C-alpha cells in the first residue's frame, strides 16, 4: 500500500461505493470533498486526509489511515479508514427514516403496509366524522 491513491479508487477499495465508476461519478457530481473542496476522480488522497462523502440526506466523514487502490475485504476496511462522522449527521439520518411517510411525494406509489395501518387508525379514531358532510364526488 502506497502513501497516496486516486480518490475514486480509494472510495471503491474501502467499500464506500460498489463500483469504481459509481465512485468516479460521485466525484464528478461534487458529492466527494476533501476538507471543504470538491475533488475530481483523479485527485490523490493522502494518509491523514478527511474525506467527506455526501449521500443524501447526510454527509459521512472518513479519515484516511492507509491509501489503497486495490479493493480489500470487508474485515480489512478498518485498517484503511476511520469513520469520523459527527453524531448530528446520524441523528439527521434517523429523523429522515422516521419521517419517511411524510417525504414521499403524492402519487409516487401506494402506501406501505405500515402507512396503510396508520391511515386506517386515523380514520377509525373519529377524525373522519368531520369529512362525512363533505361530498367528495363533487371534486
């Protein structure tokens, strides 16, 4: 393992992205930054760099412990990088998972089983009484 490596190869080697082409595409789209600066796929990453990876809705931060251009087994990944993502980012992730029902755009598929149960409990709770007077057929 050398002292430096291409960022797209390193992202692929430490299993942040499934393929190198996906990692390169993320770099081109500006989802990868070292420090505060977006980088291109050919940018070299050095030991000690902090790589920020934006995967909606949060930004992960990884400290480079070793530079590698060849993919390693999942058990060896902790030797190559350290996850230094702030706790606030994981809280954002949890909040987005909880509010998944709210985030879905209208008409982008039918409700999940859980959402259907929530809708049924809302209707059964008595809130539907105020809508009985309204004639929905007029719409």
